[in-house]
C-alpha cells in the first residue's frame, strides 16, 4: 500500500495564479483532511470530508476550495493564490471511527510570490 | 486561543537518557490524546495515544501519561536514541458537531538527542 500520497511535492506560484493539490489514499478511509503548517502555528485544519461527495470547512478555509468526487481522492484548490498561502500543505485520512490516528501524506511545499 | 499547548519549543537530551515532552490542554471535552512525530520534509506519523479513561499507555520505549485533573499529558522516551530527534506534536480529540471528531494540535516540540 502506498498510504497517502500528495501531488505535487513542490510548487511556486505567482500571486493570482490558481492550482489544485491532489491527495490520494489507498486505505479505503472515509475521512480525509487538508492541513497547512506554518512556522510557529502548528497544524491548522483547512477543510475536511467525512465521505465521498461531502466536504466541510475547518479552522482556516478562506481562499481554498475542496472536492471529494471519489472516495480515494481529496482535492484542494487555490483559485487566486496569495503570498499568505505560502505554506506546507498536508493531507491526512482516517477510518470511519473518526479522527483518531490520522495517516499523513508527505506534504506539498507551496510558495506564492 | 490555543486549546492544546506545548510550552517547550525545543528539548535537548543525551543519548540513553530519558526525554520528557509535555502537553497541556484546556478543553475538558477532549477524550482522546495522541502524539505524532515528524521528521523534516515528511508528514507527521502517529506514535502513541491514550484514552481519557486511562492514565498511562506504554509502547516499547514510549509511554504517555495522562493527568486529567491537571489537564496535562506527557510523553516519555526511554532510552532516547539519536533517531528520535524530530518534532513531536501533541493532539487532542473530542466529538463535535455531526458526531464527527477533529484533532486539535499543539505547536510541537523539537527534540534533539545528542550522541
């Protein structure tokens, strides 16, 4: 099993550009999450999904959109990137029991200039 | 307002000695606590957890202690090894809206184990 994978690993965007981060998991997990990690801020939840076709806002959702069209995939979109969105983005998943042990991807380092 | 606090940003210990990482929380609704370990350029990996109905959970060199009255938990690593050098995150979980759980994370403690 590959676990949780994220694409791409690195990206540099100019302000105003758009992009989509892809998260894929092969563990048949119901719950998926997108976090961002910034220095001195820990992990902050952007959006999450409790199952295919569902999404919900987390702690810092502004400027991001998500979609969960397939159970194994969770996409994070930035429609108009801003320098404040420079961060490391982590995707995670867990089973139907909820947010106990979450399994994380390796992260995407995004820089917005 | 930080609901999960790791007040020590960094900790340095000698190989073979005990590492003690601390975590405090404010929300009495938290009923499950986890420790994650993170190496640079990798995602966090689950290390050990404890339910609020217990006060201790042990897994090999790692032990987590929970003091509910003090709203405090700690992770003990004995003996510490250089490969334990990483950032350790404390996280807490409670049932929320829609019967869903979310994790609330501390800011992390960077542990350096010196040979």
